[in-house]
C-alpha cells in the first residue's frame, strides 16, 4: 500500500472512532510507519488515537507526537 492511501485510511479510522476528536490530529506515513501530530484534549484520547492507527491494515509502527492540551476551566 502506498503512503498516500495508508495516510487516508488512518485519517478515516481516527474520524470514525467515537473516542477520538480528530479535528486537531495530523497524519503522515512513510513505508508503513505512521506519525500522529497535533493535539487532543485528554490522555484517553491520545491512547485511543494511537490504538485506532494501529488497527489499520498496513501500519507497521506508530510514532505518537500528540500533545495533550487540557481544556481550560471557565470562571464565572
């Protein structure tokens, strides 16, 4: 599978997974190695994103470069 197709399939998987908000996640792929970049709002989303990428056929390795940006509390 070529890198462009693999990247697209990983993005589709991230968007499909209800535990992941893929709005701020970027994906790159090179020879079966996928890199997730960007940010998510919780550690559980970070883990879910990596697991989603690992489920895609053709992914050999996942480099997790996601940053967790916790939502700020609103003061009244």
